[in-house]
């Protein structure tokens, strides 16, 4: 909890952490209002799916150029402009008058979110380097906390009765607090890096980390989307418990991120990812037992294991020698989000052809691969 106390007691660290929370407040508020948008525009599920595809397209379009922009204007300014852009773009999908403008609005919302994601992770990486303070995992904990705040905001839907007004309230909350703290990080620029000529030996560690991010975030996305159906169809859980696996997963993920920095300081980033993989493997074994309460506890254990992975992978990626931190973070984010978005539909196909039990057995295999990859990284890389 040292990193959490650091964030709560020092505006220099709270400012970046609030950007993490802000991004998920905005995105979560959009997700909550998706049914209303669908109904108001009179579109079907296929049309909605196409529109959401444009959000993903926006994210991936910005990844190749984000690092150059961040390096040119400075990571502090990029983070501030990113959250400003995300706040403005978050309003557009809620006021889109038709399906085509919804697609365009979601594209720009996705691009702004993708840019902010890379900027804020690079910012925390740079502050950690300058201050010799570890708070990346706790910052990601604030991202999870932002989702919780967005979820609590769902209780306002009936009272407000207007999706655009609901989002406007979220935007005012986000910008109001950012206006107080952005000066604490606005001036920060990435430390100059002694770049080396490109060679595969230099790129190899980043590629391995990127593959781990692809598998880890893909598995995380699959848990988010399929845990409820697994409890319903495989564990035969009563309806009241269908969401218990997801809830347990989210709670332990949030709590785990608030304590992970202290552990990472002691044992290093690679070893804590390995420890997370071992914990997650135990969780998957419990889930595969198919016993309802054991499976729910297993999902919670998986959340604890996965809580350390994304923050540490961004931290490692931002510290690869000879590569700008923004480029390393951008590469990790690109592969990670690709896995997060591709895994759920791929598992849907596997579940249709075989079963969800087969899917989760495959996910267990993915976590074993993560553990094996950390052994490779530990040989190639000094302690982080």
C-alpha cells in the first residue's frame, strides 16, 4: 500500500493516477449508455457491432504515430491534451444523430483514448525513472477504480434520464479534478535515450514482452466477457451468482494493483509477472473444477494474478535499453489491446465448435506460456 499512500499524499503522483481513473470513468460511462444509444438510434445488434468496431479501429490507428507526437510535444503535455481530447470525444457518441455519425464519433473517441493510454503509461514510466518511486501498478489500480466509479454512476441513469447529460457530468468530474492537478505533470518530458541502430537482438526483448502482453490482456478480456456464461452453463450456478466471478475478478485485480509496487520493488518486474502467472494458474485449476463456489474463488484468484501483469509489462516496455519509453509503451499497448479485443470473439468461435470448458483449458495453457516467457526474460534481462 506504500504506492497508494504516495499517490494520495503527493499531488505529483495523484495527477497522473487521476488520468488513469479519468480514462475509465469516460469509457465506463459510454459502456453503461450503450443500450440507450442503440434504442435511440433504432439500430440492431449488427449495426452496433460495426460501430464499436470503429472504436477499436480508432485505437489501433493512433498507436503507430502516438510515440512520435508524445516525443515531440513532451509526455506531460501529451497526457494533458490526451485526457482533454478524450473528454470532448466522449460526448460525441452520445449526441450522434445516426449510425454513420456514431461510427465516426466512436473512431475519434477510440483514437483519443488510445493516445491518452500510451501517454499516461509513458508519463508514469518517466516519473518512476526520475524519482526512483514505483507507482505504476497503483496507477493502474486507479484505472480499475475509475471503472468502479463509472459503475456507481449507472445508478444516476434513471434520475438524469439523458445519456448526453450523464456523460457531461462525468466529463465535468474528470476535467474539474484534472484542472487542479495537471500542472504537476504538464512540464515533464521523456529523458533522452541513447538510441542504438536497429537490430533483432535489441528488439527481441520487446517482442517477447509484447507477445506476453498479447496473451495476458487477451486472457483478461476473455475472463471479462465469458466468466458469467461459464458459471451459468458449465458450473450450473444459480442466476444470482452469474456475475460473481466477474465481480471477484475485478475486486482482487483492483486490490492487487495497490500492493504490487512494493513487491515489484523487492523482487523485480519479471519475477512479479511470473508470480502472477503462478497464482493465475492456480485460479484456472479451481475454475476448471466446475464447482460453482470453487470456480468463483478461482476467478478471484485469477484477478489477483493478472492484477500485476499489465502494469509491469508497461513498466518493462518503457525501460528497454536503446528504445524511447513512448515507443516501448506504444508497442506493448498495441499488442496488448490486440489480444484484448481478439480473444473474446475467437473464444466465442471455439465455444461454439467445442465448449467453454475447452476454452478455459486453452486459457490455462496461455498462462503457462506467460510463465515460460518470464523464464526467458529473466535470463535476458537484469532485475527491474
